[in-house]
C-alpha cells in the first residue's frame, strides 16, 4: 500500500482524538460528581486539569496541520483530517462545559441543592454515553451508528426540560432559592449543549463517509449557541 | 472553476483507438467544454496521451494506428474523409512534454508557423501579441533574434505555447507540458493556462495530480481494464473529483493508493 505512512499517521491522530474524548467523558462525569458530593477541592482540581484538555486539542491540531503540509491528502483523507480539526474543537468546548459545572460547584458552596440532583447525574450519563458512541462512530467511520446517535439527544432534551420545570417550580414556590436554582439550570444547559455537540460530531462522520454536509438536528437552535 | 461548463467544443462518442490489432483505448464518451481547462489523469499506459493525440489526429503519424467512433469538433467529425488533418492541427494545436523550439531565433519560431499558414498581416505585431499572450514578451522583447535554444526550459515551453497560439487555434492540447520544468516554471505555465482559458479551450495530460487539482476545471480519470485497454472511469468537475470522487478506483488513484 503506497500510503502506509499517511494511513498510519491518520490512525495515530484518531487514537489521540479518542484519548481526548476519554478525558472529556471523565471530566464531565467528575464535574457532576463534584456538585453531587459538594467537593470544592475536586472541582478546583478539575478546573486546573482543563489545561490538559486544551493542550491535547492543540497537539491534535498541530499533528493534522503537519500531515496536511507534508502529505498533501485529498478526497477522503482530507475529509478525515478537516473533520478531526472540527471534532477536536467540539471536544475542547465540551471540556469547557465540564469546567463551567465545576465553577458552579464552587459558587454553590455549601448551599442546598433545591432540585433533584439525580436528573443532572442522569443527563451527564446520557450525554457521556452519546459522546462515547459518537467518537466510536467517528473513528470507525460508522455511518449507520452516526445517523442513529442524534436521536438519543431527545432523551437529554427531555431531562433538560424536566430540570427547567423543576427550577421554575422551586423559584416560584420560594424566590429565595433563585440564585442556586438558576445556577443548576446552567449545569443542565451545559450538559444539554454537550449532547448537541455530539450531534455535530455525528454530522462530521457522515461527511467523512459520504462527502455530504448534513444537518442532523433540526432542533439545534442557533440562539442557544454559546 | 465554476459550475458553468459552457458549450462542448469537442464531443467524443464511443471512441476506441487501436495500434494494429491492440485496442489501446476503449469506448470513451467525453465532452470537452469551451474555454475550460480539462485535465486527463491516470496511471502510465492508461491511454491518456493516446486520447489527447487523437484530438488533433497526431496518431495519424503512427503506423498501424486507427480509431473507431467519432470525435466531433463543432459537430464535425475530424476523422471524416473530407477533413484535412493539417487544418485540424491548425485549429487544435499541441504543446509537448519536452520543449521543442526550432533551432532558430525567437522571432522565427513564432513567424514560421504563421507564414506556413499563409499569414499576410504585420508579422512584428503577431510576434509581439503571441509572446505577450504567452507571458514571455517582457522577458525576450529585447532579444528576439537570440537563438530560442538559449532560453531556459520554462521560457522555451512558453515559446512553444506562443508558437501554437500564432496560428490562432481554438484548442490547445498539452501533453505533460511541465514534466521537464522546475516548480516555479511549472506554476508560471499553470498561471498562463488560466489566462489562456479566457480565449482558448485547453486539454492537459498530466501525471501530476496536484497540477490537475490546481490548474483544471474538469478532470477525466482513465485507467486500464483487464485486457489492458484504456478506459475512462470518471469525468467531472475537478473540485468534485478531488474532494469526493464517485468511483472507488478514482479515489484510490488520486489518494495515491493505486497506480
């Protein structure tokens, strides 16, 4: 195979994307744990660790740029590499969401959590499962899987709306809880956006496999971009 | 590189080309569009130069060469009995792999072909105009009597392009015109091709895939089938061929995994 070097290097970069994805999965689950356990010290540590995520993202981008400059990839190869640039950006932003949740943990301090934490834990688990499958579909270019994952976003959205209703009820019943309830809505928002970004990864997988740019989530509201 | 393909200036219908009994090219259908740069790419032996040479009947010089099918130039089959192959080559000029100026002055290289074709206008003007069109005038205007062989390889190739332009063709065929040139001279030729495409249709055979991707509007990919005959696998906009080819053989070739 005349392009062994290119193929090997693309596979190496895909491995790095999986490692970055694993870092995001861990950070997301742990960030909700810090809230659940009121573990401010762990929250501070996770915020510091976000730098490792940023560093990994830049390392991936650098490896892609070097490969484009030295190997002149085209067609399918080029689509993979440009998609990796896009996906690594998505992952880095997901890392920011986890960092944001940790900041909320710190802001909440010892205050009561006025809504059921289990809904936020469940949201994190669903979103991380979507991410895990989304990255698996991405590196294996599994078109069928990539097309099925965005449907799971409905479950995350449903939980977000449940949390939203809880927050409104709690604030209405006791306006003094506004600050805490409002912060918890941001946690749900971050997790909901993380799941939306998994859909973006799936769109890139379809792009690699077919060359077609396809919007896969019609409910993805531009107004919610952050 | 637009979606607008213009009108076909050459229409190839079910073309097969033979060298004696060997079928070198098989069943090609192809439309070459006016004022576009069309690249023909493919592995060695796929018949791309054979097809290119058939467009101005250069294969007539090869003993035993024959064709089946039609090559229509403005709706007229150039292989019809009433067609003069010399006139075909005047309308459809050719530039070769290795620059091949005559061992004469720069001026005479341009003037000779025009004279042979009965040009009766102002020869100085014609020489200046064609050298300008070939982006060579500024480099040679003070030494038109200098021997053409003293020019650099890139300049010689642009002189050959100017020589082809002097007889006012409609189409210029280029058979790997940059394979003997350095990268800078190559880019100059590619820029020149883009300029010339405003007034001429250009068909280029190239082994250099980056060149096809950079310089052409349309790309045809040829390969060999099981009986070693050249076949056209895919033809389309260059932007499509090099980003999302429809055929796996095309993808394998342009990504360097085959050929």
